[in-house]
């Protein structure tokens, strides 16, 4: 089975991290985010992963040429932003038969096999994974009947328009017939394609349980990290308490909780809570980090207090700095 990952965005909500590293290549424990997304499909079912992307695609292609993964990777680049529908439609010449498709920042407990079973049983053009939420107004909402046929689909409804608390979870099984319903060029699969397919009875929907995280924001990123730690979703590295370490860091009188720590990290007399520290980071004495994303090769000096800050790769945070929220350096964008 081919697996398409929609990864065309620039990752603006994770800036400045994504200025240098495209979001699909950001490490979440021992795998890239793209590999985390594809984990929903058993390795023996994956023939090829197709990355539909427009941002730093050369870097993505180079990474998967140099690093051994469990599947072949093909890049289908966008010359201009095409939206979710256009990005998928751009793959029409390289995709055939039944295939899986995922939004590029989904970390969830979903397993694709029950979706495949329903898809084969009900037929149709597509089957959507569904997730129940209290407030569905930020998502596409779905109405389903007792046979799991989707009869209504509405993207980002107003509170008055809400008819369901089941949302589109950004994970799909499609037949290649879906391309017949998609115009060429820029469009939204959620607004321009799904409502028509639902009206014609050609979509199925399957709710799942467990967890569902859109890891495209700093806070949700840490939710994804913590969930992967809790569920043991790693084959390299170790967990001590509630923190994952790629290797044992050099740590002196440091307190690290609910965090992710990559290689070659130096920690001296600091407190780190619910944060991600990428490779090559050093943190000085009496420094407090909470809910922070710290980029590669960052030097954080002593007596620093950061909460909810995304620190750009290669930055120096001087002694005495105090910042609540935003980016470092502050002019980063």
C-alpha cells in the first residue's frame, strides 16, 4: 500500500524551529515526525511513502536518502501552495489503487487495519478516521449513520451549525477514484471534495479511541512527546522517570521532568520541565525552562527563566534573560 503524507506547510506555528528544519524532519524521540505519522500503518503494509510537500523538500529528500528507514520515500513537490486537496491531487500520477493518506502532524493511537476492514466492507471512495471532541468548531465535523456511512461533512462550522461532535482526524483510506472528484490546482479537500462525496454516499467514517494530537503547535508538540514516552513508542534511548534521553546527558545537580533530551546535551544545576532539548544544547546553573522547545546547538547561560518559548537553533540566551512565551531571538519569524 502507498501512503501519502500531506506536508506542504511551512510549519509556521513551530517557528523558529522550522526555519532550518522542515516540520516532517523534526525529531519526536527517536523518529522524525513524518515517521511518527506513518506508524499508523504496519510496516509490512507500506510499499512506499509519498511526501506531498512544498517547503524544504530537497532537505526532506536528502534526509531519507542518507538515513535508513523501513520504507521507500518519494517526494512530490509543489511549485506553489496547493492546499490539502491540491497537494493530494498533485500525486495523481504516482498513486494507484487503495492508499492511505495522512495530515503531516498527526500523532495518534490510530491503527489503519480497522479502517481498511470497514473500507473493504462498505466500499466507496474513501474512509475517514473520526475523533470525538467537546468543541468541534475548529475542525471538519462529520455525520455518520449506523452503518458508518458519512452523510454530512462541514468544515469549521459556527456554533450554530454544529450537528456532531465527531471530527475529521486527518487520516484516510482512499481509492484512486478520489482523483476524479478533485480539480487540478489549489483547493481544499475538506471544503471542496468531502462534502460532495458525503452527499453521494461515497465516504465511510470510523471513530477510534485512545489519543489524537495535532502536533503542529509548541504545546501540542509536548503533548505528543509525552504521549510517545507514556506509550513506549521508541526503540532507541531510555526513559528515566518521565523523561526520554537519546543517551545519558552530562548532568550535574539538574532536575529534568516530563521532557525529551537529545544527544550531546550538557545540564548544570538547572530545572527543566515539559520541554524538548534537541542535540548539542547546554543549560547553565540556576536556569529554569518550562514548556520550551530548545533548538539544536543552543547555549542557555545561567540564571535564565524561560516559559513557553521556542528557541531558534544555534542561539545564545544570555545570563539573566527572562521571557514568557514567544520566540527567541524575539525578532525571529
